[in-house]
């Protein structure tokens, strides 16, 4: 078993940050917060995956980040290209340049697993999305196993595990004095060469504490529940905000618009913008002419659950939900996907 | 999608009122480059008969369907040019005006600054006219009865005039009697005749 | 108090006086959340204590529409704290809720508590313990000293130099992810299409950048002028922990100061921003 | 704009009946005005929404001037009653968010007050010039 | 003027005001309020007989206060319409009186010595004249406007005077003829029951009153001691009611002791009025209450009044602070006891009439305030003492009085042998099966109509309200009578009735200038010593001189006193004092506002000493002085009746003056010249004319000026700066002669102030009503000062005459003709063009919040039945204020849309 001491790891990370883009969990936001507020987001700084300049900025002691790893592969907003007027008065198109090679350090196994869904959607059919493809290609994932399952996590119920190495290039598992290192892929191998790994015999890996596992609804149960009044009852509470889909590692809906903007120099340019969208937004699914098959709040809410557990598995043969539990924690009205799943699973198959 | 937007831009020299401070030719050249502009011209007095005819001509011959005139204040000639559009068969609300006389040439000394500002205002008007929509006035019936409030001499005079013309008048007086101040007057100047 | 609420809820549902009672319940993981009770047998789910800080009035706007065309608007009972009652008054003033379609279960409010049991900040500056309007009042008004809200939180920001204020807000707005939870949780944000989400990007586009976010938050706050009742729902739901109440409270403070002490939701008077001058204004800053 | 220094761009919302007329009168009187003022005509200052002011600032204006009829002289009776509440409130909120208050000014100019129009516009341009360009992060970035 | 009055196309709505204007050019809906004239325009012949007996005189508006007119009057001889009018306003006394007795009317009649008419007038409203004149708690006096001068009128005492002086000689009434077949049963012969019976019998119904007690009068008979209300006074008034045909069955309780039941009454009568009073005492609920020495005030007073023997001890404590407590205490005193009143609040909170409390104190009754008994101590079954606890006052309770809270450990004992409990009464409703009872133990009845939930049964008085005062019972009886009449006639119980009279505080009364202070008279009273041993009446009533002097203090707030003297004088039967205001809805296409101007009030410029000498006149006053129909018959005389020798005329009073109005009033120069000419012509006096500039701009004006110069008038160029009244009455006018460059002065007999014109004080309301703007001088704003002098910013509304600005007669006529021409142009064309640059609602985005509705300066936006905003395009002027107020971008000002303006904003920045 390979091993790296904490100090060596820090030194390696500091070096990496010099050479390429290093993304890692880091605490963001002002430290002073409303003490004891009921809003979990207002309890002090929150941890995000952000570009860091060295190991000192990395948050080591975190549960899960406020936003998933998705924002680094499918940014919240990206300009795909711009059009401006050239010196001869003709339109010139500038395609957006993409990032340098990146190391994504500290990604949780569930977040990495979420990329499977994004891969399936963005790369799984022709033409592949070049922006996504390049980011994916350029990035080496160094996972950091969860020492335990956190409050609201349920990865073990959806086929994952807090220390799963399936979707990362390298996985680090914290042990006494440092980290056990599993090099998973060739890409990981290339990166690991510079790490200065030691080989330690008989290293014992800790067993992460798991949350109670529960059974998921069957396809029949999903099918039979589509028109159930149950969705109205859950929807009663829903605020129709977008928190659940924006914190989710597997949500990938986006909107594209061409916008005209004026530069500080007073020139007008047109840019094509891609930004996250959410099935929970009121204008999601509005079609030209005004028709909207998801006009009602409960229809949109239902869509989110079906998307994860019915549409994605069928359309992309991937698990739509990785059980990270972010939506559970963040939902301001306590719509708990685990509760929904268990409610449905309890039903008699039609 | 609706018809293609074809904008005609007319820069007025206003004799030398505009031309002395604004490089009209440069503004015309600038306007010509703007999207959807099919024709840009300058003229000594756009509001004059030949100036108006030019616009009508362009509407008929070049298919211009939106018009921008850069000249004096719209408070002066907006109605004039709207009528030109109407006469040429396009909706008068497809018209926009840039005030490059009162707001530019008359208040700016530096010619290049004035020309720059004129371009801004023309650009603004062209952008605006692209969004303008045809509008149509409508008519309403007038009830043939009048209300006169106050039964002093003014109210009485107005009521009698209207009543004599054959229309019904309601004369409302706050006091128990009509007459107002006038009834209190004894003699009126300068003829010193009786008032009641 | 909770027994009063349950008994009342049961009575209303049994009589068929209301279709649904909106109150609070404890979810399976122990979190307090809004409860929608349709059956008299389910009223035992209802609870009320210092954790029930959500503003349930938010839900009334959407219930004010008939389910199907031609159907009657259903009557809903709702548990309303004094702060929520002010929101409700704004909704009534703005025709978003019909008074006869809502049964107001007022609660004499003990004040809400934080997770650690300390009183919520906003409750320490609240001077109402009984809602301004209700159909039935549950609970005894607690003896709480009257506190005058001095807006000390807002004053702290006001006291910062301009550049620090800008830096502060840029830092906060940077985290905003435009999830619109603030807007959705706000009882007085009820536009059918938000200006920030227009299809044609007239004011702002879809991008998640500072100008768009600044526009959204400034305009949202501005639209709340004379309407925000400082219920704090926006801040309570923000997943990024942005102190949104500081913006809304700033507006509320200025409206009161400039427009004759106006406070939203305390009367039937509409927001002074849409009415003529009354002569009581203290607007000192023309230019 | 010529010159080496910073030349602010000012959007001036002018009501049709008083301030726009006042600007016209300034022209008729051949007063010299700063070329930085870019007028946008509205029928009443009551038309100028907070959105329009912000949009102008975010679209490249360094300052926004809102001019209407004096209170009591509004062509529409009381349109400007709303303006006089709206704009100062917006100004306070902007200031609170860190934007210099001197970038937004509400004032009254009647149709006859050419001198006043010149004075206000000149003052305002100078005030904004002193502030420099509007803080860039608030503007549309590339 | 005459032509306007009889033109077939003109409908004259005089004494009327426009109260609401809706709609838009061509289609206005106007609501006009016709004030009640109290005289039928059709019937009035204008003979003027009615004026003769009217007791009220006020300043004549037409003669600008130089003469008086009556409350019923015609503004001037040639008035159009030529009918009279009664000037009737709300008065605080009548409004406040629960029974709405025409107070000012009987006071005016007393003032004129018509005592029998005063009595008869009060009897129009109530039979209890002498009774209320003694026991009423007279809330009217609290509101009497005279209190703002020095003290309110002694209204109650004057009522008593009317009774005392006129009743003994008044002929007994004849029975009233039955008009209707229906019979009404009244339960309870108290003030409420008998008042209802009195009104019903006079309407022509058969009335039978059932009374449980052996006497009629209810609490008046058994609750109020004789020293306040002598038995014979009450009995005479009851006899009066009986003489009209009311049957009273004494000793006949309802529902008990073998009397008929309520069901019986409902069967035998067509309607029932329950006025059983509140005769059951409330209990203290403390230990010792059952002791024989503890009695209740109701029992005590009833026994006393019925002449039964009552035994009380030497030391009596009375518990309570109401009138009954005071009555019991003062009665006990007269029986020879030492009396202490124990009350749990302080004196200020006592519900008893303050004068009664004062009288009790004078008579030697002790008070223990802020104390309440906790138990009554006894020895051998006899009361020996009472233990009390001190109280302090806390927060106000629902009655608005501060709630007493016991102070722990503050117990104390007072030695007594008798305790009289007087802490309130309740009705005894147990025998009345089937009635609905409130939580307070009173009967349920509609507070307006007195109807109970039981068909045909009405209730009022103490039984409904709980113990209240006599006048409230009278009022309840009267209301019930009207309701029963309506019920029996199948009429609506509410329609057309006034239940809420204006609050005294809302009634504006101007105290006439020059009102001098005059002390309120108080009635003489029995000497204290005599009071302690006798139940003789304490207050002795007014003498005739006192009464008339007191009556003279009345300010005639209502102007018309409703003495009804005019009604009997009018042969045409044109007078109807019950007329109500009416509303007329009109639909018109155009509106001409010709509301005129107001004369400048020179008291605002004290340097002219106006009001300090009767010989300082305004222009209009002088105008009346020269009129053949005026106060002097057209002779120019000083107030002393002499022909003046020297007269000064001062120009620009209130005009061209930064301290008053800056504008020029345009007519004063010319009328000043006219006045100068008239003075010279009629008296030959020397005339000094102080002018700033002479403005003779009209046709023939300069020629007139020349003529006046030739008359020998002395012109001084310079503003008259001051008028001083010399001790000998002569007037000294100072000015600076700007031709000579030095101050000058003139001593004269008469000064005429050239007072100017200004906007009417109600101009702002009128402006709002019609959507008009106003210029700085306060006059209405025309659409354009030169090009559109009669149009306004509201299309279809035109201005005529001086409401737009000062102008003289020829200019006014021309302006009015122009306004008429504009209106005619619109009407003859028949259609108007509505501009398309109006606001438009995108219903998809509209939430119906109503902000645009409020923001619109033109009220052009309403919420439709779908709850969405809707723009009336004809009213909308396209200002766009709505769009800025709309948070949803749901309302679009066409041609100035957000799209267009944003394109323009963004465009201009590149």
C-alpha cells in the first residue's frame, strides 16, 4: 500500500499549485456570521472547491462542499464565444479559450461519481460538448475518501461508498500520520510520479462509519406513482427555488442565450452565454409559443425525482443520484429525497 | 418573423445651425454603418418641403419603413415628421428623432466633441426605432351635455352660451342663489351701469 | 398553545370551513418544516414552538388561485406569527389573498430561537407579540419588553467607508448562485415572471456574474420598499448564507425615515412609493 | 470624447414637459453645456424606474441624472411625487451597497430654467469626473 | 341671471356641490350633492312670512356682515331661485344628546320668553321634560361650544325651567286619535318603555304598558331619591303620557306571579317592546355579604321611594361610585346616618355625575377612594366593621379606565353597622322565556333598531345596555318606537334612518367675532343644614331673568334652532325640517369650472387696522354701502351715520405684496376709481387715492381715469402702508409719496381698502376633484398661458372666469364665452380622438397588486373582475408613472416601453 506523509503531501501540493491549476476544498466567506442561526449556511465559513495557491489554503476538515464538483466542469456561467465588430466593420467571432491542465484535489468519491452522469450527457453522444470534454480531459482527479458518512448522506443506499475509488484517478484515505494512496488510473499514475510516495506494508485502512441503508423504489413503483396526489402533497411545501438542483453533482440542465453587452470601453459585443438552469424554476420548460408541460410546481418537483431515478437510468444507463445528501441539507423546507424514496418504496407495486 | 427593418436616417444641417458645429457628413457616414440602416442622408433643411419629399421618396422607392431624423428638438417638429410618415403610408410611430441642434450644436463649442455626441444620439435613436411599434389612435363619443360648476357671472355666461346653442347644461351652484360676487356689485366700471 | 391550534385545526377541517391548515410539523429527521394538513385526523402532526420560524404566509399567494378554471378558490387556514401577519397584511392590501379565503390562526409569539436556544436576532428587536390581525388567537401573549428596533446591524454597514462597503457586498454577492430561494421564500415577491428572469434578458441575462447579481438583489430590495416586513425569510433560506436582511432592512429603515415613519404591513396604507406626497415626508436628498 | 483625462458618460433622463424643454431653452440661449450629458427623453420623471437607472450604470454610464418638473408643476399633476421618493431612496440603497452617491442626482428644471439646466449638468459632470469611472466589477465584464 | 334661471336648456342645481367626478373627456360621470334647503323650491312663494318669528340672527353674507339675516332667509331680493332657504348646521348639543332633543330651539324660545312654546317643542321629542331637566347627566353640556368661550350653557337647567314655568299652566293634552289598528305591548313603565309608548301613541297606535311595581316610572320612580326628582314632577309627566291614551297596568309582572307571559303578549299584541330595566343588584361576593346589616342600594332606594320603612344604622358604608351609590349615600345621610363611600378607583374614574359627587361631599359624606371591601365583620349576627384593602391603578381596562389592583398587605378596617352595596345592576330576565341573553346578562337587541332575534319583539333601555342613564333610556324608547312603526307598516328597519350622528368634535363651529364672556348661571340650592334632614328638592331652578340671561349665551351653532316657528307661519306648507341631502348623478361630455375667487381678508395685514374701526371698509363692503338695496339704502355714511368729509382709498391691499399675494388682482385700480367717483359724486367729500401704479388697461378705462381725475380726486403715488385709528375715531393713513420721495399722511373719516382677489380656500379640493393643476398664486392652471387659456390638463374640463386668475367683468365674460365655445366645439363634433401613447397591460405578467392603480395620477387604471389591471385609454395621458411602479414589467407605456428606452439608453452609451 502506498503512503504519503502529511508534510510531503503539502509540499507536493504547493509545487503543483506553481505548475498548474490546483483546485481543492477551501473555506470561503466572512468568518463572522449570525451565531447559531437556523440556516446551516450561516454557521460560519462554507467550504467550496476553488482554485488554491497552496496547501495552506486547503480545508482538510470538511464534510462536503457547499457546491458539488460540477461547477468546475460545467461552470455556473460560461461564455462560449463572443462576436465583436472588427476594424473593418465586419463581425469577428472569438471562441473562448480553455483552462490549463488542472489537478482537482480533494474531490469526494460521490462528487467524482456524479461526473459519470455529466459524462454520459455531455460526451455520450455526438457531437460531444467540446468545452466539457476539454475540461474533463485536462483534469486529474485526486479523491479524498470520507472518513465516515455525514449527516444526510446516503451514498451506500445508491450504490456508492464513502471511500470508493471508482471514479477518481488517485484516492487518498486518511490514516495515522498521513494518507494511504490508491493510484487508480494511468492519468493518476502520471501525476503520482512526482508525489514521492512511500510503500508501506500492512497499512490498515480505517473502515468508514456508514449510515443505515434503505431500499430504493422499483421501476414499477416509479411508473405507478407518476400521477399520484403524493406529488401535490410534497409540492405543497416546495418553494420552487433552485437550491436542490444547484447543489446537486448530477444536475446538468443549462440555458443558452445570446446577450448583447457594452464593454467598459463603450463597444458593443454579442456573447453566447451558457448558464445553469433548473427544472425547479418557473420558466423551465416553457416552449416557444408559451406551452409548458411542467407549468405546475408539483410537476417540476416530481421531475427532479424522476430525472434522478427513472429518466437518467433509462436514457443514460447511469445512476442519477450519488447520495451526497446536499439537497437534503440545503432544502429550506426539508423536502428530503430519502423520505420520498422510502415513501415510494413502501408502496405496493401496481 | 415580421418584415425586415429598413431604417432611413436623415441628418439635418439646419442651414449652418447644426452644420457649423457638427460634421454632418461624418455623422451620415457613421449612421450608414449602423445595422438595418438602408439609407442615410443629410440635407440643408430636412423639415422643408424638399426635405420631407426626400423621406417620402425613400419610403416609396427604397422600402424604408423606419425613419430617424436628427435635427432640432422633437418638441418642434416631431409632429411634422410623423405626418410625413403617415402621408407616405407608414405608421407615424415608426419615427424617432435625435435632437442634435438644441442639445448638441448650439451648446457645444468643440466640433469633434459635438460630432461625437451627435453620433451617440443618432445611434440611440436608431436603436430605439428598431423597437418601436405601430400605434393607432381611436375615437370616443362625446355626451352632448355640459356641466358648469359655479353660478357666478362666468358660470352663467358659459351656461347661457351653451344652452343657447341647443345643448343641455347643468349649472351647479354651492350657494342658495346664483349670482356670485357679481350680484353684490352695484355699478360696474367704467360705464357705471347696473350689474344684475 | 399547541393544543389550541390542533383543536382549532380539527374543528375547521371537520366543519369543512377550510380545505387545508398550514402549520408546522417535525420531519422524520427532526427538522421543523411547514405542514399541510387536509384531514382532521392528522392535526396531531402540528406543533408550535421557537423553531417554527418559517413564514407560512408565502404559501397563500399560490393557493389564491382556483385549481381549475371556474372553480372556487379554496379556503386555507394558516398559522401566523406577528411578523407573518404583517406580510399577510401586505398581501391583502395588494389583492394577492382574499380575506374571506384565509382563516388566520394567530399565535401569541414567544419569539423564535436559534439552533443553540438563544433568541433569534430579529426577535430581540420585535415589539409585537400578538399578530395585528387574526381570526382566532392561540396562546397567551408573553410578557416581553417592548424593544425599539434601532437598526444597529444596518448602521454598522452604513458606518463603513464606501470602498469597504463595496468590497463587503462584492464578497457576499460573489457567493450568490442565483438560486432565487430568497425570492421564492419571500411572501411579498409574487410576480408571475421575475424581471431578472425575462426571456429577452431586457435588464439582465442569465449569467452568474456580479452585475447580474447586483442588479437582482438591488432591484429585489427596491421592489420591497414599503413592502418588506422584515420577516427574514430570504436570509433564512439562502444556501450561501448571504446576509440579505441587511439589504431589505436598509430599505425598510430608509422608507420609515423618509416617508413619515411608514412600516409595511402595519396598516392598510399602500407602500408610499406609489402614492402622492403627503407632506409628512423627510426627503432631504434631492440631488 | 477628447482630452487626456477621464471623460464621464452621463445618462440624463429628462421629462418632456419641463426638463427637456429646459434643455431646449439652454440650446436656444446658446449656453455651453458639457458634451458628456446624453439625454434620454421620457414623458415624465415618474417614468424613470430604478431598473432604468441601474441599467444605465451597468451599461457604461458613470452617472445618471434624473431631471423633472418642480414639485407642483408636474404636467401630470403628481408623476414627480413618485420620482421624489423613488430616486432618493435608490440613491441611499446604492450608497449602502458601495456606489458613490454623487453618481445619481435628481433635480428639477423647468422649461424656462436654461441657466439652471446648465449649472446642474456642469456641476454633475464635474462631480462624476472627480469620482472617476464606476467601479469595474459592477460593470459587464468579458 | 334671470335668463339662466329660466332657460329651458339649463337645469339649475342650487345649494349643491359636485362631490365626485369619474370618466374622461366626452364621458364624465358626475355626482352632485344637493344640500337640504328645508324648503320646497316648488311650493315656496317667496312671500317672506316665515322670517318674522325666526329667533336666530347671523351676519348676512350678501351684505358682507354689514347687516344681519335670519336662519331662514333669502340671500338677496333678486335671488335665483327666488325661494328661501334654512341655514341649518349640525350642533354639538343636539348631536350629542342621545335623544337628539332640539336644544338650541328651546333655548332660543326661552330667550324670547316663549316658555310654553319651548315646553311644547321639547315635548315633540320627549314627555320627560321636567324629569330630564333634573336627572339627566346632560352629555350635551360637555360638548357645548360655549365652553370654548368660558363655560358651557346650563342646558339641563334651562330644560327644567321650561317645564317648571310652563307645565303648570299648559292645558292638559287631548287623547290622540287612533290611526292604526295595531296594538303594542310595552313591558316596563320606566323611561324607555314610556318613551316608546309616548311616541307610538302619538303615531296612532294602541299602547298598553305592563309594570310589575305598584308605581310607574321605573328607576325614575324607585331609584332616584325625591331630593333630586320630586315625586309630583314625575307623576305629572306620566299623567301627561296617560292622557294621550296610553294604558298602564301596574302590579302586573310578565312571566311570573300569575301575570301574562311573553308568549301571551306576542299573541295578543302586534308587537312587544321589552324595557324591563336593570333592577337586580350585583353581588360583592365577599364573606359577610349575607348579614342582615348588608343591603343593596336598589332595594334601599326602592323601599324609600315606595314609602316603606327602612332601618339603617348610625355608621353607613356605601360601596360603589355610580349615581346609585351617591343617591343611596345622600339618602342615608338624610335618614340621619354618618355615611362613608368606599370606591375602588379614584375620584376621576367615578361614573357618577361630578356635580352629584360634589353635592354629596358638601353635605358631609366621607370618601374612601382606592379601597375595596374584602369581608364584612360581625358580632352576634350584626355588622360591626368592614375590612378593606387599598388599591392602586394599573393599565387601562376595556372600559378605558385604569384597572384597580389590590396592594398586598394594605388591609384596614372601618367600623360600620350598615353596608349599602351599590356596584351595579343587572336586568332580571329569568321570567322572559324565549329571549336571547348576552354574556353580560343583558338582552340581545340590535343597537340601532332595537330589534331582538324574536320576531316582533323589540328591547331597549337598561335591560339591553345594562344600567345607563335616563336619557339613554328615552333614546332607546324612541328608536324602538320608530322601529316598531316600521315593522308594523312593513317598512325597512334601517333605510333612511340616521343612527350615527356627527361627533361633536367633528362639528366645526366658528365662534362669532366679538362674542363677549358671560358667566354661566348656576341654580340656587337648598342650604346644607336643611338638606341633611329632609328629602326636599335640593336644586331650586332658575328665575326668569336667570333663564333668559343664560339662554342669551347660546352661540346658535346650528344657526337654525329648529324651534319650528317658521313652519306654522308658512301658508304654502313649503317648509320641511326633515329634508335630507340628496345625490344626483349626471352624465356630461364637458365640464366648465367657474368657481370664482375669494375676497382678500384684510385682517391678515394688521397694519390696515381692519376690524378696529367700522369705518375701515373693504371694497365689497363699500360696494354694498353704495347700493340702493344695501344697509344704508345707498347712502354713503360712516358708522356714526354721518356723511364723511374725507375718504382715503388704498390700492393693492393683499395684492402685489410679498406678505400676502404677489399677483396683481387687476380689478382694484378700476373699482377704486369707481369708488372715488361715487364718493365725490354722492358726498362731495375729499378723496385721497393711494396707488402704486394705475392700471387702466381695458377699453375706456383710461378715459374713466381721466374723468375721475377731473372729479378732483387727490392721487398719491405710493402704497398706503398703515391705517391708524385715532382715539377720536378719525383714521390716519400713512404712505410714502414716491413722486415727492417723502412720507405723507392723511386724516380721514373713512378708509376703503382696495382688497384684491385670491384663490378660493377650497381650490385644492376642487382641483383634485377635476384633476386640475394650480399655479403658484393658487388659481387653477390653464393648459398653456398664451395658447390654451381655457383648457386644462384634464381634457374636456375648461376654466371660465376668475377661478383661473383675477379678471374684471368684461374679461370674465369673454373667458367664459371662450370656455363655452371650447365645450361646444367638442360636443358639436361629437367625437374625440384618444392618443394611442397610453399604457397597456400585459395580463400574463400582471399580478393585480394594484401598485399602478395607486401610482396613476389620473385614476386611469382599475383592477378588473379577473383581478388584473386595466387601463382606461381615454383617461391615460401616457406619463408612464405606472410602469416605473410595476415590479413585473406588466404595464407598458406605449411608445415609451422598457424595450425602447433600454435600447435608447444602451445605444446612447456606445
